[in-house]
C-alpha cells in the first residue's frame, strides 16, 4: 500500500546539506565575511540576515544563501523576482536541494541503525526502501 505525505523540512545539519549539494553538483562555499553587502545583493541573497554559505546553482548567476533561522535551524534563501529569467531555475534548484537534503538525512540515520538501503530514481524524485537486518 502506498501513501503520499506532506513533509515539513527543517534543515539543521550543514554537513548533510553539503553532501546533498555534492550529489546535485552544486558548489557549497562557506562565507568568509558578511561585510560585503553589495556582493550579497549581486548574487541574490538577503542582506538583512547574515549568510553562512553560498550555494552555486548550475545555469544561474544567482546563488542560494544558507542563513540561520533560530538557534539550530537553517533556511535556504535567494532574492528572486517573478519576471527574472532565473526565477524558475533557482526555485527548482531549491526544491531539488531540499528533497536531496531529506534523502541524505534519512540515509545517514539508516546507516547509523545498520539498515539495508535501496535508492531508486523516479519521475518525480526518489524512492527509498529501508530494511532492518
């Protein structure tokens, strides 16, 4: 029996986020300084909140910013405008990155529990089958 569920995602592990970026061939670069606000607006990241890292989106000039959200969570943000040519590219990249982050979190937890893992690509994403030994 199959079920569809809506999952609310909280990003709270930057190491897993970096793994997801590598899987999607998105370059993850920790920010050295948040002082250069002009650069942040040029790359499409909110300047009001300190940016911890920038993620390069293949095919786009704008980046995804990784910003703290509360004490133990992080948000993926980019300044996009509906009329902007890169709106769809970056929006879809954020969606794929969130999905891959969720997959990598599940895989990390499954490995800790020594579970057998099967990962299969589907038309809409990925299917995971986890089996306890």
